[in-house]
């Protein structure tokens, strides 16, 4: 296996960056298509959203986070950004990112199973990455189950490539986690990549409140 680039603040085996008890997780993301795209509003995650977030977490993630962990993460406003995707008044997905110097680590992406294949996660990730670029980040990283080919294809479209594997990360599932990185996300060529992906969701997304 190729070792991941050195980044103590993003290394789940270390202590830096984990003041809230955050642990690395594989980003779950099922296949999405452009079929019947709903209009989605992207907004900062608030405590009032946590009931819906926890329901989605329980339904779509193998090792769900607790309400306490989410609340701790939301309190770390200088180094975290968590978003929800809403259709009308319903939360249909959420995602988060950890900022550490020049690096942005996507920590979680989940979609309500009823809204799979509607590019909900795609839109959330686009907004997270744009926020990372605005903050001056140069690199993007995440971890994803090695068997989740649909997610891997999306992340490859975002310019992420595999750099290593955490063997048997989910020991009860005998499942490895793939570590992926993208570099130079602050360059014009990467901005063009994002615009191409954004065009696939067209006018089906708006941002309710930009606080990042």
C-alpha cells in the first residue's frame, strides 16, 4: 500500500485536530444520476437540524455519529463546516469538512435513502469544496470504502486520486478504506473542473445562508 501523505491533524491515529472526539470515517455515497433533480437548498447545519441528521445517519451509515459528537463538531466553527441539503422543509442530506492549514478533509457525506440518485451529495460536496477554496485551502482529502465504486467515480471526477488504504478499517465487515487526495484545488484548472460538475445540476441548487 502507498502511505498517505503526512498530515498529523488529519491522521485518525493521532491527537491533533481531534479535540471534539472526531474519528475518521468512510464517506458513504450511493450512485446518483440526473433523473428528476429536485431543487435543493444548501444551508449551514444548525442544532435544529440534528433530529433529521441523526435519522439519516442511522439509515445510511455503518458506524453512525452520536448527537454529542455532532454538537461538538458544530461548536468548532473556526475549523469545521457542516451543511444540510433541504428540499422544501425537509433535510435530505448533509456533509461536513475539517480545515487544517492548507488541507480540507471531507469528514462525512450522507443522503436520505429516499433521495438517492438525485445528486444531493454531489451538490453538498461542491459547496464544501468551494468553501475550502475560499478559505485558501490547497488540498482536498477524504476516505471512502474501497468497494464503493460509485462514490470513487464521483471523487475521481472531483480530481481526487487514491494514495493509500487503511486495511480492514471496518473489521466487522472485512472492509478496507481508500484514502484519496486532490492537490492544487486553488488553481484555475480546478475551478474549471468544478464548473463542469456544477453544470450537471444546473439551476436545481441555491444557497440559503453563506456564513463561510
